[in-house]
């Protein structure tokens, strides 16, 4: 299915990944947000195998200064804990 070269490229990409802990103040464009969502849609989803979870993906784009952000954060954390406990 994949060539040796394809696998080497994928290995380099996976080894170069990182998690951002600090963010710039500039807001991404709608096109940039769409690209990130598209990447998330094709990314591996390990919890399906690990917990036999029904496959689903939810993506939310919420403005930084949205007054409901605290409520949203609390709900997501609560639901995540429920899912982990199940």
C-alpha cells in the first residue's frame, strides 16, 4: 500500500510533531480553521480501539472572548470524565 519512501516521510512527520503550550494573539482565518478541522477528521482515533467507543468526532470553534467559554469548558470536562469512567 505505501512505499518505503512514503513510510519514511510519515515517520519524519510523526517524529516532528509537538504540542503548543503558548499561543500568539493573532486569530486564525476561517480557511486555516477549516484546514485544522480537516486534519482532525483524518487523524487516528485511538480511543475507539482502547475503549470500544462508538466512532464520533466533534469539532468546536469558539472565540477566545466568548462569555460562555467557562460553561463550555466545565461541560466538556464533566462529560470527558463521565466517558472515562464508563
